[in-house]
């Protein structure tokens, strides 16, 4: 059993994106209602968010870009690009989202909680150092990783991203660093166009971007195989002191845009793998943060499954059953062989593959 913290705040709902946008306040309203109605609330530790400081946000974002977001404060609906929207409260919500994640990191580092889930908006993993992208304003994951390194003195942070889209912003921010290891499983080719297995990082960061590009229609068993075959040995060799999870749920079979076939059972299995690694390698210290997921029913069921796994663990044999269930003819084993061969020049765990 874990002591599980959650971050939530009504200001995140005030990030309004317009009637035709897919990333809407109802996403968090559905999750918050699920927490209150399911009985989980009494078992969770509320972590009050705070606003991130300018200094903290500028650990990963250029000052001119942060000023651009500040200039949107109090303004009506504004399209910064065809996908990314701000409104009156979006700037405040973005600073509170980043700060909420930082409070979650502080909480697990201080052993107030073992693990935490930040249910925040706007999302973060597409945001680059100097521009917004894909619904994202500030890169919450990157800010959290830099906070853990600069303020808490951690030397190795693992970021796991299971959103259906590749985390281009997170990758580019850390592509020259050997202190932050990014592991991403995502649909490819797909928005934003990055995430090929040959993208391994630059300079000192070569080998610290590990991308597993997957075709559409991959299911629970396919994803579990990815995490068992690639993430587990990679994490054990890297020995992280903190694991951050970009937890998008748009790879769910019911999602309107993802084109994948994950179910809530699959997300529970992925969470179990990550939490098991955190328990084994870094005293359980892990922070999940919400990214995509646009079917409200799937979002409710999947986030509940992950929270229940964080609290009590998944059924004992779930991961093993799913790993054994890879369908004949699945392209995933061949994809993993290619990923591991590419990464074998950087990681001993893949040298005999």
C-alpha cells in the first residue's frame, strides 16, 4: 500500500478553450467527480497547489516566451496557434499547474506521500522552450525534473510518457542531458511528427531519449510488452532517484483521436510496472501528471484504475497475463528488437539482445 497524494484545484477548470476545442474543463470535472463519488477521496492525501515562480518556470522556458504567456492574463479567448488557446484565467492556471506538480514532487521527496497524481490543466509535454504547442503552455514535466535536480539535489530523473502523442517538448528540452532519461511509447507517425526510434538525444544526452514508436491499434498486451522488455531493464540500469509520469489517456480504445486499443486494465498494468520500479529503485518516489485523454467515460475509468493501483496495487497476475497475451502477428516484438538494437550502443542491458 502507498500513501497517495493528489493535486487538484478549481482554477484548472477555469482554463477555458472554447466550445469547439477537445481539451475542455469537463475533463477535470469528470475526474474530480469520480474521486468524490467513488470513495477514493477519503484514502487520498490532498496536496494544495501553489503558483510556480518565474524563476522556476524559466528553468526550462525562455524569458521572452514566459512574458508572452503573461501577456494573455485577463484577455478573452486567444488562439496562440491553431491548437493552443488561452482565455482570462489560462495564465494563472498554467502557473498553478506547474506549481502543483512541484508541490507533488516536494511531497514525495519529503516522504509526506509515497506517490502522487497531479490532475492539472493545461497539459505540458508538447511545450517547447520558446513556444506553446498541442494544447500545452508550460512543460510541467520538464519544470518538475529541473526542480528535482536544481532544488532537491537529485542527479537522475526518469520521465515515462505513455500519452498517445510523442512528448516533443520534453525531448527537446533534455536531449543534451544525461541526468534526465526520457522513455516514451507513442503512436507513430502521428502528431507532432517526432519520436522515431533513431531520435536518441544529442551530445552528452545520446541514449537518454528512448522512443518506442508504435502503429495504430496496439492493445493492452502490446503496451505491457513494451514496458516489460524495454522500460524495466532501462530503468534498472539508469537507477533513477525519482520517476515522473506523463499520464495521458488518449491511447484508450474509446478515445476519439488516439487510434489505439488500450483499456483501463492496460493503464492499471502500466501503472503497476512504473510503481514497481519506483518501489525497487527510488523508495517509491513517483509523480504522475495528467496529459491527454478526451473521452470522458474512458478518462474516469482509467484514472480510477490508476489511482486504485497506486493505493492497493493491480491484481497480482495482471501484468503477466497481459504480457503472455500478445496476439500472433503483432508488429510490436519486431519494433522492440529495433529499439533495443539502436539503444544497445548506449545501454549494457540491451547489449546481448
